[in-house]
């Protein structure tokens, strides 16, 4: 069975009503007993004043009965007057027969009056059978000490109090009814705001991030509206990022497929050559030693090419995953360039490499710079037949060839992985050479500048000042 939940406005309404009712109820009890106590104290003080008046009337020669009647008229309620001897004998009472009244020596107000000269009490009267307020005072009666006591029925006081209480209860009831209608109005308004909030959240769930939502009922709803709009904008941005991410995933998937295709293509020729030479050597035991040695050298060359391709691929992967960081040091770039030219002169014998250089001290990863220089010069030698020119100065390093050149539409593509201008040719670069160079330069806050013209050649440069600014 599903648990039933109240709506937030209903919870607010019920709790508000309970809180208001409870507050009024508690306040009613507190006020009831407080006012009752105040009323009793007020009449007690009034009786203290009246007892002085009665004594004055007695001094003027008035009888107790006449004085009692006068005070009853003044107070507007029956006033009981009692005269008590110091031993507790009742000498006079305007509401009871003194002959039938018991000794009053043990009455609280009488005991207090004998002790302190004045006493008060609120208690039940055994004589007239009702609750009364008593005030007693020691006076002189016929030249002897006696106790004059006044009292009024508590019931007559409570009649006035109940009238006052009825008026107060009416005010409380009116406040409760008013609170009910106010809470109902607040409930409807909150329900309306929550309805708008729910509709807006549904719109966001449906990816309608431009849906309109405004709140002006309270600061809290306004704050929620502002935060939700910020959330919607953030979700919209995340949605765009997600689409870009999915596009990137598809691109990565395509690149992976291209990589597998490129690897299979690049490895196919050297592996086929190794297998061909190996099968010949295994099938023919009579192969001359010179030819056998030549075949073994070819096998070693192709194996070395495969190793170099694997090393390039591994290096590229590590760079992309940020596993390789430059180890910075200061060195002379001219020496790196000259060492690279010497190494490549051994590989490309008979080719002329011209150099225009001067000593240039830079701050970079020396191993990465050697790899960069060798890759750029090697590419120029590989894709041209004429002389290659190398220029090094304080501003830039350039390699210039007079080869076939690069079509303009392919200039932005040649630094991407596995991209080669001549897709039908084979070498051990796998189309990774310029991609590796671009990553290395990126790590050094620099990049390639490529200018080329088909049929005339290519110039590839990178700026040197970027390196002098790097600090580790």
C-alpha cells in the first residue's frame, strides 16, 4: 500500500493552523489564570480600602449594619461585615446569626490580623457555604481590641471575570478564524508557485532550457528561480559539451580505425619482406653465403624499421596522455642543429644540406629539440631531390626544401596523426613525424609555421623566442 504524502502547501497550512491554535490555547490559559489572579488581588486591595472606610463610619457613630449596607451600595455587590473578639468569638455578622457561628480564632485572616494587625485570605466559608475573599484588621471596639473583617463572594467577582473572559475568547476566536483564512490564502499562493516550479522542472527535464519561469511571492522562491535558471544554463552547456564529447568519441573511434588501418598498412610491407627473405632462407639450403648475408641484413633493416615505428607510436601515445613532460635545461641550439645535420648526412649520402646559423642559447628539453630538428630536416630530405637549406637565428629555426610542395588544402592536415601526402608511398614514419613535432612545440609554448607552393617547395619554421621565456 502506497504511503500518502501531503503537499507542501497542505503541510504548511496544517502546521500553521496547529501552531496558531496551540498558541492561542496556551495564551488563553495563561491569560485566564493571570487575569483571575489580578481580579482577586484588585478586590483584595479594594476591601483593604473599604475596611478603613467602615472603621471611619464606626468612629462617626454609625452601626456596623448601617456601615455594611452603605459599602454594599458603593461596591455594587453584597458586603459581609463581621466583628470578632480577640479570642475568636463572633460579636457581629450582617449575614449570619452569631449565636450559631463557631469560634473564628483559627481562621487564617483572623490569625494574621491578631499577629500582624492585618490579614487576608481566599477560602471557602463554612458559615455561608461559598468561596470568599476576606480582609481582616485589628481595631478598637468599645475601648477594647477587636478584629473587623470584610468579605465578598468570589462568585460575584467571577461573574465580572467571565464577562471579560468571554470578550477575550471572542477576540481569540476572531484571530483564529482570521489566521485560518490567511493561511488558506498563503496555501493557495504557495501551491501556485510550486505549480510553476514543477512545470519549469518538467521543461528542464524535457531539455527545454529556454522555458520561462518567474517567481515574486517571496525571497525564497525568487532565489530558487534564480538558481534554477543558472542550473538550466549549466545543463544547457553540459548538453552542448555532451554533444561535443559524443562527436569527439566518434572522431576518436574513427581515428582508432584509421590508426589500425595505418598500422596494418605500414607494418604489412616490412613484415612481408621479412617473411619473404626468411622463407627463401628456410626453403633453400644452397643459398650462397653472400646472398644469405644480404638477406639477413634486409631482415634486420625491416625489423629495425618496425621497431622504430613502434617507438614512434609509443612516444606519440605517451605524449597525448601527458605521461611525458619536458625536462628543461639551457643549451646551444646551433650544436643540436649541426649534430642532426651530421647524422642525416650519413643516412642521405650525396645530398647537400646548407646551413646558415649562429650560436643561440635556449631553455628547453634538449632530447625533444634533437627529435624535432631531425624530423623536420629528415622530412625535407625525404620529399625533395634538391639541396635542403637550414636557417637558425635568434628569432626562428627554418627548414627549406625545393620539393613538390604541399597543396594548400592539406597544409592544416599534415600535422595530424597518420596523415601522409602520398598515401601510396611507404616509409617508417607512419605519418607521425610532424604530429610528434607539433606536440613537442606545444609543450614548449610554440608551434609550426608552414608555407608551401606546389612545384616549388616548402618552408617549415618555429619561433625561438618562445623557448627563452620558459622557466621551470
